């Protein structure tokens, strides 16, 4: 049996998948299997995988699209390794990722998963140093010390410092929390890490850039934004923290998500559902300026309303993620 299972869920990204698989095959630690779970791709993904002719690659192709969570779950179920990592089909690992993370799990028996920092790469696969540094700072990775993370619930829920794609897990630890929840489709990584923290699992942080996370073109559609907010709202409503301050933060975050989803539904034309959610949010944390603006815009004709929303978005300054994607 292989010591490590690496899982790459994929869907219609054959051109990027070649890059991702190559980063796995270049690992200096070689006791692994690679499971590529294909969610019914209609491009040339099968030919890309077949071209590698490497016995360590297991190709799971679904004839029909299952959705992100179920596709990821299929790779997890098929895994045989004691340790497990999953990352997206446009990302990659640096050659030393397994060589540096496996020994920690081997030596630290009380550690359930090892998290690392990661590079930001552009659509061409080039490392972007400035964006990498800004990303580490934004999510608090530059403030984490090497070793056991003492406040894991806060790091996963409040700061969202950790990332699943740059983390090596004990497989059994993921089994203990039932791995991915289909209701969290779109924010499964956030949900998984929070539930591991709530379950009392131990995490170790290794402050080295050992994974590559790609930013590339393409804007999130309104439909995708609604789907994501619905999933994240499901998550925050399902948690409960014994820590009073964290629980207060959970309630505030839930209200913010209700408000955000309500505004997106209004932009989409689902006025009544949007207004109901904004009202629910205001009962938890009051009515914000953006909520009042969203309610006001809900009385405009749909075409004028959507133009107004687009105009407000264009007024925002671009952050580092948008700057890299624009290259």
C-alpha cells in the first residue's frame, strides 16, 4: 500500500491538469498514489491522463457530472494511503512537499494534519512573489510560528489562515469528521478545517512555500456567487463554539452572510427571498448601509438594478488577486 494518496479532482481543465500531474510526479518522496477523479469532463482530459503512462496514477472517470463535493468524495473513498492530500486541477506541489510534511506526521503522532504556506502563481505557472507575500499577510500565515497551532478554531474560522490544498492529513482524521459535506459545495475546504478544529484535532504549521495556488482569468458569475453564499451560510449556521467570543463572531458572520446572500438574490431578481434574508440579518446585527441600499435597489426594474450593481463593483479598487488574474 502507498503511504500517501494525492487526489486531484478535475473537470474540463485538461490544459492545466498536465501541469498539476507533473508537479506530483516530480516529488522527491515517491511512496504515493495519485488519484485523478474526473467529474465527467467533455474535453481531452482522458487523453491527458493516459499520456503519462505511470502506474502510480489511478484515473476515476465519472460518465456524468456529480458536482464538486461528490467528485472529491469519490477520490477520498478510493484512497489507500495512510496520509491524504487533495488539491485543485490548476494548482501544484513543489518537489519537496511530501519530503518535508510526511516526516512530521511520522514523528508527531498527536498531529492530525500538517499545513504549509503556498506560492501564488499566475495563469502561465509563474510564481508571483509580491502577491504571495500579500496573500500570506492577508490570511495571517506570516504570523504563525512553526509547530502545533494552539488556537486552531480561531485560525480556521476567524482568520481562515489554513488551506486544504497545502495540507497533508492523516486519512483517519478525515474519516472521523466524515470528510466533505455535500451541502458545503463550493466552500468545502473552509468547512472541513473548521470541523476538524471543532472535533479537537491537532494541526502543525510548517512556514515554507511548498504548494502553488493559481490565480487566472474569469469572473465569478452571479449564479456561482449565490451558490457559494448559500453553502457558507449552511456552514456557519451548523457550527457552535464553546468560546463565547468565537460564538459571538459566528453569529455576526452568519448575519453578514445572510445580508450578502439577500443582496445577491435581489440583484438576481429574487426580491422577496432577498428581503427576507436581509430582515433576518438585521435582527441579528442591525441594518447596515449596504443592506439599506440593497433594499432600495430592489424596487428598481431588473435591468436598471443590475446596471447599478455593476457600477458599484467597478468603483472598488482591485486587490492583489484581481491584479494577478488580469495579467
